């Protein structure tokens, strides 16, 4: 099968190559999925799991990409809940070969059914952004109606999901980003916007929940805005700052079939819009990932036309 492989951590996306790799076998509880579309997060090149297995042993050449939408072609021993020919989408294991390939072996529990009226490109754009927003807001942030949310990067792939899900849950959303992101963030449902280059973040006043996708100085300043009992939720590693009278939580997104089903149902009925940027073929993926212009929205690779 054709796949994108990486062998050199220092090279990052510049070290990606399109290569021929053996098709994966289905282990116990696995399914094989013929991939129609794959999502990609550029920060994967810095994740240890891209390069080593759970015992810290080198696993290169490895196939990156962890979001997929496709069709089940084979079932491993003991697999239940899915069938050959079924349309699925989901989030592949961090420590196994990923989804920038024509086929992937993946545990059945990491997949959810993809309804027939949802395009594979849309399905592949949802797992990381949608699950990250869902888990950060509701599991870790315990968002309730009437609470205020400071959503950093509100025009980005994760931030736009945070904004929409928080609004739907009855939250008041203040989005942040660059000046050029203002209209896009407002279009996704932010009720206010802070231009981090030109506006004073502190003018926001107190908020109940900060969803941080930036880290560093912005995170430290944001922690000071959190009201008593509020929460700072981070997806950029252990938090450097903590609210004076609240919680700080950093987390790594996990696959969850029920949550994936909730997310895709919202897409079907128009409550949730995807934020897809570039869509490229697998043959053009390396060039797409190494483009110099700023990426807007989620990059999706169409593995099958």
C-alpha cells in the first residue's frame, strides 16, 4: 500500500516520504479500515509516540496521522460491534502506525459508525478537534449553561469546535486569535473577540473556563482571569500557571465512540460546522504539509478520490 512515512525526528514534516509499505494485518480486537480520508495535526512530529513504542523502543519508519474516515475491510479475532463494509471514522492509537496510508489496523473500540450522509472528508476532520473540544469543555471543564468561556485560537480547528459546542451548551464565548481571525471566530459563534496582538487580554475581566491551545505567556495571563471555582483547561502539556482559586487541567484526547456519535449527529443536523482548510490527495500530502503559508482550518488528505 502507499503511505507517508517518517524516519528522522529532527527533520519534522520535511522528512516525510511517500513510500510503499506492507498492508497491516488485523490483530485481536482490530479491524482493518480502507482509508478514504485522513486528518493530520502538524504537532505530531514532536510527539514521542510518533517515533517510539510504549516501551520507548524506536518504531520508525512510522506512519503518522491519527484521524480517519473509511470502510471496514477485515475483522480481527474477537472483534464485535462492527462489520465488513461499514463506514466508520475515529481516532487511531498514538503508538501504532497511523492513517496517512491506504489501510490501517485499529482497535474496533476507537471507531464509530459514519452515517451515509456525512462525507469522508468531513468525518476525517472531526475526531481530534471534536473530541478535544468535547472532553475539554464537558469532562474536564464541567461547563454549565450561563458560564463564560475564553476560547483561545477560536478560528482554528479545535477552537472553532470549542466555540460552537460551548455556545450550544449555553456558555458565553469570548474568542481570541489574530486580527485576521476576528470575523471567522464570530461566524463560528464567539460573542466577543480579543485580538491577541493588539487588544488587552486583561480587559476581558473574569471568566469561568479558559480553553488554552497556546500555552506560554498567554496561558499565564489567562490563569489570572479565572474566577473562583473556575478551570484552566490546556492541551499544550502541563500547565505552567494555575488559577488562584480554581483548577488547572491538562489532558490528552482519547477516542470515545459515544462522543464521536454525539459530534457527528450535530454535524448532520446543522448544529456543528466543520473547519476544513486544505484538502489534498495522498500523492500531494508531503508538499501540502510543508507549505510555507499559514494553515487555516483542518488539513485533510483524501486517500481515495
